[in-house]
């Protein structure tokens, strides 16, 4: 059975084939030819990360790393050494956040993470970039500074995906801890508690995760959303980096 990732990538591949869109440029994220050493970020591979990540979909890791490379090729987060990946296609009761140390090619954290109440129940299906929706947003984020807020120690994030998460700062979509993110709540409710759109972490793990993710690191929030895959210039750039349309079709058929 094909996974949600494969179905979504297949839809994108078919769109590319039908419309014959050039894969050369996806404004504002360009597929530039990088010279050796062009980015200070370690040249870790998706396969290396996937080997350290229990339960993760290797293709989601590959897409997250590709999205990060697209941003870095355009001068954003070039010094990043951490990449966090959230797979929102998974149950909230399953640890679906992975935080990677890129220079050392190792997994730092594999934890639960909650989504917004406006996104749905156990597995979210709705995402928004609009205020007052209380929905999560998908796409690539670049982390900013920490602060003490209503939810305690928190981390601001800038959304890099225009039209999909670039209102994150205005919406106060941040990383923070929450008491409703724990296994007991998951068993009682059949889902974790939910935030107002933030990726909320277990209270006991929020500070150490925030500390390794602050100040210019990347967080990639994934869901196989057709509109995002076909309209986000960053998502298109990431898929293009995974191969041309035929390569993406072969990847899909191989799953």
C-alpha cells in the first residue's frame, strides 16, 4: 500500500508532467549549482539521518533536508547545524518529531509533538496560515530567539514557506512545552491535547529541545497536502532536488 508521502509526491510528479513546468527555477527558491563548500552546513545525506531515526519515513527526511538545502542556497540559515522534522501524517500519540545534529550525523531527540486544535483530532488534516484558525502550518521554519511567555520557555520561528507558514511570527506560532503532551493524555483521549497552532512539546523535554534548536536552526513540518506540494515554491524546489519528474515517479512506484 502506498504511503501518504508517495501519493502526494505522485500527484506532484503528474502535475509536472502534464503542465511541463520547467524545474530550473521555483521563485523565490532557485535550484542553484552550489560549489564545494558554498554552504558551511555539513553535507550530511538523508540516508545517514534516516539510519539514526526510528519510525521515520526516509522520504520525509529526504524532503526536509532538501527543503533546508533550498533555503540555504538562497542565503537563509547557512550556518544551521540542527534540523528538526515533524511528520504530521502520523498519529499524535506516536513520537513524530526528530531532531538531528547534522555535523555528527546523529539523532538528538525523538519525541511527541502536538498540533493545533484547528487542524483536527489524532491525525491532523487541516492546515492554515491564517490568524484565529488555531491550526498548525506546514513547511520550513527558521528558528529565532527564545523568550518567556504564557507557555513558559518558548522559541520564536520564522516561516519560510510563503502563503503556507510565513505568518508564523504574527500568529505567534512557536515551540513551547505543554502539560497536555504526554502518553497518559493520549491514552485517555485517543489523541494528545492540542495547541492553538504551535508545535507543543512534552514539558520535561521542551527546554533541552529548544536549547539545541534556537538561533538559526531549521524545523520542517510535513504533511502530504496537495495544495502545498503543487503551489509552494519551496516544496517544489525540494521535490526537484530529489530528482526530475521521472525519478520522482520511480520513487513512488518503488514504495
